[in-house]
């Protein structure tokens, strides 16, 4: 009896699946609805994961970032020249000869036109010291040359050059009442830095009336012991109100916030579309069953049970959902 029941399910299910091409219109609606839901959901997750990889990709295992205590980002941080001098003499920092591998940096947000739309958008203009290029392991000039300290010259990230206008080699662009010349293009392992423009920190201070202030110090430490020694030195100096953390940890925190925003926006959209797809699939299967009333009646008359017939319809729905899911994944 059990064998006959299983045989009925197999027979009717196989017949329904073979007849899917005969119901191409209604089947396509169900497949398309599921494909859209899967595509949106994968797209949301991909955006969040891609942003996190981009942010963290530039983090070096021995690189740290030093900011004002309580700051949640570079924009809210700040420190004076005297503080940076004290930090550069602290233990735990890697050195090249007698020079610590540390770069006091600041950045400003500038307006620049996008290539695609021609509309104005924000970009980061970062002022750095020569050690910045040694602190970042994956940094390399791929076109032109590096800027010369003391000259109004820029190097631009590969991503920024692709996104914004007027950043070709030799171009002159005005920021902060100063005309800057683009002399080089750099890459940084596909990380966030590639969306920035870099120049001499001293000139950026003068161009934007920043005095002798900085926002962060990026440095390399001598492993975990060096990080611990630096933390201890910062905490024990009453003249300083600075914190230090591994660069990878800082970038992970920065990416987490935006990733959550992307998911908070994307998940409701995906859920709404999923509910719509469910109702669409139910309606499609209802239509499919109603148009096969005579076929189902014939099966019942031939001795097929109600459960095998109903179960076969559910399997057909599952097959259509799998096809829709696969299509959505392929499209994305």
C-alpha cells in the first residue's frame, strides 16, 4: 500500500514537471517573481559585503591609527602639532633608521563633478607625510609620479579617477583657493584609499587654514608588543588624550555602520518583494490547478489518491522556485 502511494506521487509529479512547458506563461510568472526576490536579496548582501571588503582590504596587520579619545571617525578627531611630536617619540613604533614609520594626516571634503552625471559630489582630499606611503603596504604609483613636498601637486586614487572628472594626469583643479596639478595615479590593493586624492599635509593645512593641526596619525608598530607599549605610553602621558587601535579594527567598525544601513534598507525591500512573490506564486499555482480540473478528475477516476495529486503540485511549485532562485543568482 505504501509502495503504491509512493508510486502515485512519483508518477503524477513526473507528469506535472514534464507538462511545465505546456504551461509556460503561468510558470514564467512564478519563476520571474522568485528570481526578482533572490536578485534583490543577493544584491543587498553583496553591497554590504563588498563595502566591508573594500574598507578592510587596506588594513595592514601591523598598522595602527591614533585619534583623539572618544572619536568615532577621522572627521571627529583632531590633534595639535605638539601632540604629534610627542607620539612620534613614543616606544612601540617601527623605525626606518631613526625615523618612525608614522604619518600625521588630515583630510577635507571637496566638491568635484562626477563623470557619469556631471553633477557635483563629495571626495576626500587627504594631506599626508612621506611615511604614509610606507605605512600602507599595498600602496603603489601606477601612472605618473608621486607629488613633491612643498608643491601644489596631487596624486589620485584609481577609483577616484574613474569616478570623477578633471583628474587625468596633468590636469589642474582648484580646491581651497589653490590650483592643484595631478601628477600621479595610485592603487592601494582595491581599498578605500583609492577613492581619495592625496597631497602634502603642510600645503593642505595652509590651503584650508588648519594651522598646525591634524586629525589622525597612521603608523606601524612592532607587533602586538609594540601596540601594547604604545597604548601604555599614550595612557600614561597627561598631555595626551589619544587612543590607538589596529587599522583593520578601525576600518571594520567604520564599515559595519554603513553595512547595517544598507541591510536595514535592503531587507524590508526584499521582504516586501518576497511576500508579493509568495502571493504571486500562490495565485499562479491556483490558476494552474483550476485549469487542470479535468486532468485531476481523470487522475482521481483512475485511482490516484488526493494526497499524491496535491503533493505533486507542491513539488511543481518547488521546482519553479528553484528555477527562479537559480535565475536570480545568475543574473546578479
